[in-house]
C-alpha cells in the first residue's frame, strides 16, 4: 500500500486477508495499517470491523502464540510472556495463553532440551556442565524454579 492511496474498502480487504493468513494481535494490525499509511480514524474503523467479524481476537492470538512457540521452538513461559508483552497483549490474555502449556509437557520439554543440549556441551566437570545447561534453559525462557526442580530431582 506504500506509494498510492487506497480506498477504505481496498484497505479492508487487504487487512482481512492479512488476518486470515495467521492469528494476529491488535498491535501487529495497527503497525501494518500504519506501514500502509492508513489514517488513524480509518484504522480504528478497520480494527473494529476485524474484531466484529472475528478476524481479530486477542485471547485466541495469545493461546495460539503460546502453544506454537512452546511446541515448535520450545520456548519457556517467561520468554513467551515477554514476547506477548512486547506485542502489547493484555495481561489477562497472556495469562490465558500460558494455560495452553500443561505442567507435565513443560517439565518434559525441560528434560528433552537438556538431553539434546548435553551432547554438544564441553565441560571439565559436572558443575560446569550443569551451569551451562541452566544458562541455556534460561535463554530459552524457562523459569529458574522449574530448572532447579529438574536438577534437584536429578540428584535424588
């Protein structure tokens, strides 16, 4: 939409198509409309239209985002929460999104990531190995208490 002016109907069709491709949050849609140089008053109308016709649903987006990032990229809850916050998703929706991740699956993911990463870690002793594994899990967005719980079970 850069370069030439589009009518409100053309913009509506393009933004509906954009939202139909995958789940979007309000912020992403606002940014896309802004990049197309759509005036604010029209953008507000378009967003309300998308919400009315269920093209845009923040709760659905948060659930889909959390489920996808956990299953595909194996991100932890902290990282998912941060990314949703960056996308300006509301706190209640973030909380609902994180309910898509069961505690059992979360603990299993930690164990799987450790097994996978262990093969590539070069460490002089078990302390150094564990420190590197914990650092890796923190980078993936797993909470310290969950990481510690896994390692304390390892020593039982």
